[in-house]
C-alpha cells in the first residue's frame, strides 16, 4: 500500500468516534500533533503543540500523568482505566511504528468508552490483567526500595532523550542528589529505617517535579537523579534548591549528620548540549556519576 495522504488520514481520524490524540515522541516534551473532535467530549480543549504529559495531567491528575509518561518512555502498548465527566474509559496508549523504523516516533492515545461495561466480574478481571501486565513491566524497571526507576531503566530513558535532544539541538538538564552522611544514618538506625528514609526522600523529590515529563530515578545507593528538558541553568539550580529544602523539611532525625540534625541532600546540576557533545549518552552519564562519586 502506498503512503496515505495526510489530509485523508486527518479525515479518517476526525471521523473516529473515540477521543484520540496523536503525539510526537521524538521531540522534546512530546507535543500533541493531532486531536480529533471527539476528544473535546471528555473535556479536552485546544491541545495542539501542548506537551502530552500536561494534557493527561489536566484530564486525569498528576499521578496518572507520571505513570503514562513512564509507559511512553518504555515504548510499550498499555492501558489505564480512567474516569472523565463521570464516565469510565480505558485510556489506550499505542506506539505507531512504521515498517522502516526501529523505534516509534509517534504514540496514539485514545479513550475507549465503557471500560466498566459488561459484568462486574469481567471488568474486575480485565483491570486485574492490566495491573498485572504493568507490574511485570515495572519489576524490570523499578527500584525495589523506592519504586522509582532503577539505574538500567534510567540509562535507557536518558539515551532516548539524548538522541531527541541531539536531533532537535536542544539541551538536557541533570540534577543528582546525594544523601549526606547516609552510611552513618544506616549505622545508627539500621537498614529497615534507611529504606524508609530513601522512600520518603524519593517521594519528596517526585512531588517537586515541575512537569510530568520530568524523570526521577534511584540509580544506586544514596543517590537520586532527575532528568528534565529544561535548559535554563539558573532555573534548574533553583529547582534543585527547592528539592533540597523539601528533603530537609521532612524532619528525618540524623544524629550523626555533619551538616544538620536532619537528613539532607547535596545536589549537582549539569546542563548538557547533546548536539555538540562528542561523548555518547552512556559515556556522558557514566562520567557524570563517576565524577560525583569521587
């Protein structure tokens, strides 16, 4: 079959009765490039060029937007039960992959009405299967202590966003946070309390993320890292300072801290120009982490 004319494709999508948006994921912030008229029925207004994560956050809340962002980054087809305007839907995310592409440039998101239709038993089974499917995916990507992305998954995300930034000649921001004197904290309170501390710090950092498309991970030990497409170094430094304050305000007692009576973090900010960087994404990240560890 020959390639379909864009105008023909737009007419077909426009006539689709299910709310649908098409997202460009090989560009920063994943802008919405197409939305059909049915999308307005679920409360979606003018969304063209708007970041996809912001669209989901406006419709279904920040927590779901974060989950959707992680699913899109993994380039897997998945579904989420959602509610909009007192109706239940199944939000289906599907990568749109051309025959000559190794990775998708577009994602389709559409809202299937009647996610709660059928018998209560069938709906419950369906939702359980969706939950199990996402859990299997998450087991290989999540840090078991904090539930954030693990180191390997973060490398994958960074390599993808690095390639996008290099192509678009944009910059990426990386902020690393290291818990101060954490070995001493473990010695005093033990591993169980240390894991609880890591979870609380991870949640505090996640709450401070400015956009749902920002990513936070725990690559190892007492270190967290945030990836953002923000390029204003001064703004990113202020963002890092807000997170440091949020962690301190948790009020987690740390009797052996050399900087305060509470758990605190030290931060490092790097704004990278991927288009002019000679190192690969993996080498850049490895050098960054090695430099912080020294």
